[in-house]
C-alpha cells in the first residue's frame, strides 16, 4: 500500500511540473500570442500531449540515471559520478529537445494545419527549443540536488555501519587475544621455552609482538591486502604450532595473482581460524586440518569438524560480524556450510576497485 501511495504522489508531482513547464513552452510560442490561460481545442490537446510526452521522457531519464549509476559510474567517487551524470543527462536533454520540437511541429501541422516555421528548418525553432531545454535543465538541476543529498545520506549511513562493524571486529579480536585463557597460555608456553630453548623463546616473543603490532596498525583500516593478512597468520600459527604441536595442520593454496590483488576486512581469517580451534577437538590421531583455498569468486576457509562435547554456546557474533562487513562493503554474501565432516566459510573475493572505493568514502 505504501508503495502505491508513493507512486501516486510521484506521478502527481510530475504531472504538476509538466503543467507548469507547458506554460513556459506557451510563453515562448508566439502563436499563442500571450494567451497562456486560454484552453481552446488546440490548447487543451497541447496540454494533454505535453503531459504524456513529459512523463515518457522522465521515465526514460530515470532508466538512464539508474543504469548509469548502477552499471557505469559506481566505480567513481561522488563528485565524478555527479559530473558524468550531468553530462549524460544533458546529452539526453538535447536529444529530447529536438524530438519535442519535431513532435510539436507535427502535432500542429497534422491536427491544425499550422506551420510554425517555413523553409528548410520547418521542424526547428530556437525559441521553442530554448523553452523546452530551460525547463529540462531546471528539473535536471533539481534532481541533481536530490541525488547528491540522497547519496550523501546513504554514504554516511554505510560509513557509520561499517565503523560499527569494524569496532565490533576489533573488539572480538582483541578480546580473543587478550582474554585470560589466551594470555596465560602464551605466558605458560613462554615460561617453559625460556628454560628449554632461549632462542625459540626469543622468537616466540618476536612473533607475539608482531601479532599485537598488526592488530594495532590495522585497527582503523576497512580493508587490508590479502598478502598482509597471510603474513599476520604466519606469526599467529607460529604460536599455535608451539602450543598445539602437530595437533593442528594449516595449508594455503592460493594463486599468486589472488594473493597480490585481493583484499579483505582485517583479522577476518584469524577470527575464522580462532573459531575453528576453539570449537573443535584436536589430537595426534585426529589433527584439526585448516585450509585456505579459492575458486573463481570466493576465498574458501575449510576445517575438519569434530565439535567439542563440553563447550559454551556462543552468540556467533564473529561470523555475523564478517557477514555484515561484506554486505556493507560490496553487497557480497558470505557462504557458510557444513559438508561431510567439514565446516566451510566462503568469502567473496574483493578486488582493488572495492579497496579504492572504501578509501574514497573515508
């Protein structure tokens, strides 16, 4: 019902604008001799003709606008989008202007045997075109202001939502890294290494510092290169391998082009791996196998599934956070599935154009 009401309001306003613009055309048309409010047979038919013509060109203009914004201009920032959109719609306006003059001339010639112009340019008149184009440009500028305002509101909303999601992600990562269980486990491992292998203990401290440095350095980033995230995972898995020894196996099978040209929200892979370790049993006989691979459109994070029997129910905020960030960034959908003893999360590949657009937005 609301949709129908909005549609009625939209066309009511457009008809009112068309009626006003038709008076402007009459003002430029000397055949009306200033009788703008006289609605004889010709005046009434011209009003009907112009309203229908105007509604048609506005509908086509809407289609051009939507196609341009969604298919052609979405890779540009808002200023360039607006400039290119004005150019595209201005060209369309010039075409409409000529078509109107020809249609208007034919309207008068066929119905009233009235020839506005004579000679070679009988279907073109500067005054009539100027009136039509002036009205069209007024509407274009008005719509442009609405476009800028709506776009600004949308970008502000997306930016605020993305900041909220990033804050939640940083909170989850920091909580996982600094919570007593993780912290004391690392202290325990480090204490043991100091007595057994001082060189390994020094490297353990080095890798642990890299983890915290990465989290702090990327805390304000919306997207990071996949290469950086994999480098971070090297440090993270150094700690994991010392703590769990051969109970966890980790592999990466990605194309070099994918590694060099893909981006993702910071700490995404770490959050998924942390969940896999937290929720599954590990042992020498049945190690937890975690792999990162790809297909044409997704990065695929897969782990063997053998859930711990005694574990607290979680709110799944981590997975929900990752889903929401991908929706906000690209509209892409994170796929989650269980298949033959495996838990699989598929992340849409994000390229450089998405990375650049997020930096423009910021």
